[in-house]
């Protein structure tokens, strides 16, 4: 099936290319249609994933899939959460966000640096689809005191995977997919897809 991937994040596009190929989904990015990411006005990952998917479907006339994700840090009462992409400001780069996070946690000891990535993926067949396919995923870990590794994107260099004691940026792509919030969310969505077909 051909779907529009409703994201402007190049890191997500790379991961979806790996994750969707074996499932038989062919995707085109929303940029191909000249679609700009809409303003994310939702208060939950689910609200924003649906908002992005519906917007791309309305502009393209095709089924659309969107991912809303973020990092929840316990010592920061769940921040940056749904605001992860804009944590250091509206135009923040990944490096700006990581820098702000490390500064916010400067006095927090190792044992209190627990955190998790959350991801919600929504697939709509059309803009007003009343029964979207939804998958959710969580990846538990810990925030490191300094960045490590060069892979991945976003907060990966400071997110430690407890199973391997490596940062998410030190994992290979396939290793990350096997553990990640995005890998889990997409597997759940595809399972629902299979059930309902
Ligand atoms: P789109 O909305 O266009 O998809 P975005 O970057 O704004 O792109 P989100 O609103 O979902 O995406 O924000 C998610 C942020 O959370 C993202 O910018 C990353 O900083 C972070 N994030 C999500 N998944 C991540 C991952 O697998 N590794 C590292 N950081 C991640």
C-alpha cells in the first residue's frame, strides 16, 4: 500500500524506511507533495499523531501515517514530553535540545535519571477516517551525563538503553528498532492492520 509519511523529521524518515519496507508499505514523504508540517496544537502524543496524519491525508488525498514521539524525564516531572522537539525553543536543533536537557539535569545523580521515549503512530485511510489504526510504544532508559555515539537522531546520544548499557546513538539501526518506542509502536499498528484486514 502507498501511504504519505507525515513527518518533516529526517531521522524519522530514515527509520520508517527500514521499518516499513518488510511490511509491504511504500511511502512518499509529505515534502514530495509540498506539504509543510502543521502546527502541533494537541496536548497528547495521540492528538498530535492524528492531527499530522489527517492533515497530510487532506492535502494529498492519500492514506497517511504520522508519528508523534518524545522523551519523558522523571526528574523533570515528565518534561520535555510532547514538547520534546521544541524544548529549547521553536527553531531548536537536536544539539540545542540535548544541551538544555543536560543542563537541566546537571545536579541530578545517576540513580534519579530515569526516562522513557514514547511514540504513537497513527494511520488514516482518509482525512476524516473515523477508525484510524493506532500503535503505541515505550522505551525505558536513563539520561547520560554527556553525549555518546554518532547514530540515530534527536536525544539518542544521551539516552542509555539499560539492556546494552549503550546510548541509543551507539546502537546499530536494527538494534535500535528492536528496542525502540518507534519499533514497538509500528509493530503494534501493523498487528492491528493484519487483524482488521
Ligand atoms: P514531525 O512532527 O514532523 O514528525 P518532529 O521532530 O517535530 O517531526 P515530534 O513532534 O514527534 O517530531 O517530536 C519528537 C521529538 O522527540 C524529536 O524531535 C526528537 O527530538 C525526539 N525523539 C523522538 N523519537 C526519538 C528517537 O527515536 N531518538 C531520539 N529522539 C527522539
